[in-house]
C-alpha cells in the first residue's frame, strides 16, 4: 500500500523520478508524486500534464494484482521488471534450504540496485546456514535416537530461516515497486540438481 505521507517526505528531485516515462512505480505513487510537486509550486506544461495523466491511466489499466499476500507488487504489466517472487523464495528455502532462497533474494536486490539488501541477505544466509548445520550435527551426535526424524528438524529450521529472508525483504524492498514473476524453472531445476548431487556426495 502506497502512503502519501511517506512520499511527501521525498525531495523534488526524488519525486521527479516517479513521474518519468519509464517509472516503475505503481499508479498511486506516480499520482501522489505529481500532486505533491504541484502543491510545492512545480508547474507543468500542457504536454507534461497530458503525459503524466496518461502514464497514471496506463498504470491503472495494467495493474492487475495477482497475489495480495506475499507478493503485493506482483503485476501482469509487460513493462514491469522481472523478479523472483516471495512465494518462490519461501518455497525453495523451506524445501531445499535457506541457501537457495537466499541466492534468489540477493539476485532480486542486485537487479533493483539495492546493494545493501543484497549484502544483508548474503550475510544472513551464511550465518543462518552455519547455525543450522551446528544444530543438526549436535542433534545427530548427542541424540542418535532422533536421527530418523532429522528431516523434520531440518524442515522446521529451514522454515524459520525462510521467515528471516521474508522479513529482510519486507524491510528493505520498495513498497511501491511493481514487478512480474520471473520464471521459476531454472531455479527449481538448479536447486533439485544441486540437492541430489549433495545427497549422493554426503
């Protein structure tokens, strides 16, 4: 949900980016930026006004939200940037491990040029995987009777790790960014292939 009060705190230069022809922001964000600039005394030529209003109308028409849960910015707009969805990242993290979901999230942050988000996700994934391995090995060495249930323990730990990735994305991902779902075929095949290889090598 786009908050006008949040957008109103931006500088004029930042607001101008919202109304550019190639803006990837949702229609409400563009509309609010346009209104705030007008309130601040920015004058628009008739051609600029027509272009911005057409941009808002076009975004309104193309904003068909597919998922109102984990992927609020998901759209079918062909002009939107392609990113891996929260749903896919969560699924890979739980089934195959936090490493796989973390890689996709890092790629998403890099694509939107949020290096800080990519770095934090990388460090979190590495640290969490280390902690998870320590816990699994501790259980195997000290509670051998639980070894047959280690899969369920690992599944639960992966779910907790996936929640951490989701939290990072929620805190650092632009709320007004629209994106299309990037194909899940390659990540799924890669995750499955690597997991099978690791299973036979272990």
